């Protein structure tokens, strides 16, 4: 193929994915994971919104709010509620003449406290400010000083959402933000909304940080099948009129409800089904497109779960996947078996293996993320031992490792 033919092929691909594609999409962005919908599109979280707003509420008149922690499994609306409440708080504050700084930081994507502060600083920094927030090159203390400076000069109050806060190396950032007014670091009240998938995250916090948050914690339950179906129905205007077969949304909702009520997975699945129909130049999105899209959606979901893990967690995961694939007749594997295969994976990748105890810890972290499962076994004369099983398709895991 010459370069001219290659250019024509690329143009054709771009045309296929950006045109109405046989009339499939109208507003594809509505199905993006980071899309914050209007209040009428938010399903099954009225009570949670009310409670979070009640704790943060004083901020809209420039008074100190209660900082909070929201717990729950992936896809249960934690981030959505946090972003929504922050957005409405900003609107209400502006109506009252209160300058409210609002910012969102995904701590899984941030490289530590300094990076998180830099991202927040860039979000709240007004154009007229002479303060800079470089991605790197200054100390953590300097980032704090610059954030305090911007808040003191341009705002009356502030909210910061720290999503996946458990991905930070420590809780120093939480403590500094929640205690900033008390410590005299800043003259404006700050409300912190911390979001975590780990229900035991509080156990790892220092006593001083715990006292800053008191008992202002909320646990979000997973969505049920009816709620997920309503969520998807509320976003059907992502598609052109009449292109969705009747069975597509019920099927997507049922598949996602089975996987712990994950609304993110449901929207991703529906979006990929539309993409699949686009690729085929189809006029309608059918259940068959949904089935074809499942593999891609599963890969992305697993990537999302493990993206913040250290390399050796992924080595342990690959070891468990190899055991599962090579022994189809078995479902559970003892720690020592995973350890032996992990050593082989390290040898193949040129990595120095971690200790046996650390391997067990990484296995337990994978279980917490619901990538793996665990159970206790008892052997005759051998005492108790742990066994592990892979909760994902081994081929999907091994695809990520290629």
C-alpha cells in the first residue's frame, strides 16, 4: 500500500468513527465515564446527595463545613455524587455572593501529594493570578503555599474532591487540607470530600486525621438491576432516535447488575455496543453488538482496577492467570502455588521477586479489588492455609500482559 492509499484508509476510518455512522450516536459523550449528568439523570442517589450536601452545606455561605469520606464499590455513584454536590454548591455560593473554589483530583492518576496539589491548584487558579503550578520542580510545601495564596486572595471558601484517596502514599494531604484553617495556614474554610473504594481506609489514617473527619462517613450500596436500567434509559439520547433494539438496555443492565451493580460498566458496555455497530456500518444497535462489546469493556474495566497497582501486583495477577489457564480443571490455588508461578513470571520479566509475606499481601490486595477471591482451607496434618481464585477471565488478564 502506497502512502496515498494509506492516507485514504485513515480518512475512511476517521469518517466512520466521527460521522453519525448510519445514525448511531447523537451525543456519545453522555456515555463517557467522567460525564457529570444533570440532576434529573442521577438515579437512586437522592438520599446520599442530601446527606453529603447537608455536611458540606455551610460552605455556600462561607462557613466551615464538615469534611467527609464516601465509601463504596466501583460504579456505585460515589464520584458522581461528590462532583454533583460540588457543582451545585458552587452555584449556590455564587448566588449568595460567596466566591467558592471547587476542584476534583483523581488520586489514582496523581503521582503523590505534590502532583495532587498541583492539579488542584491549576483547577482553581484564576487567569488574573500570577501564581504558577508547574507539574514538577517545586517542593510539596511550596505547592501548599501557592494553593493557600490563591485561596486567600481570590476565594471565600473551598471544596476539594479527592477521588480514590486511598491511592495516595499517606494521609498527609488529607490532614493538611482538613486542618488548614485551624492551623492558620489559610483564612478560608475548606471542605474535603474524600472518596475511596476501600471500606477499611479509615483504619490506615492517623489519629489526628481521623479526628478531623469525625464520623462523617457514608457507605454507598451498589445499584440494583432496575436502577442500572433506569440510568441507561436516562442516557439513551446519546443515541439517535430509534437505533437501539428493545433488548439492548435490559441486557446491559442485567450483565452489569450481576457484576456488583457497576453503573460504569453498564455505560461502557452500551457505548462500546454503539461503537461496534458503527464499525459494522449497521443501522441499529442489537444485542449481538452488546455481546461483541463485552470483551473490550472487560479489558478496560480490569485496566481501570489495576492501573494504580505496583508492577509486582501485576506479576502476581499474571501468575494466578497462568495457573488458571494451565489447570482448567481447577478453580482454587494455594499461596505456595501462586508464589512458585510468580517467581517464574519475575524471572521471565527480569524482576527481582518480593518476599513470600509480601506476595501474600499483594494477593489479598487483589482480593480486595475483587480481581481475585480467597478462602481458608484445612489439610490433614497441615493446619490452615489460604487458597485463591481468579475472578476474571484468564485470557483477558494475559492479554494485558502482552
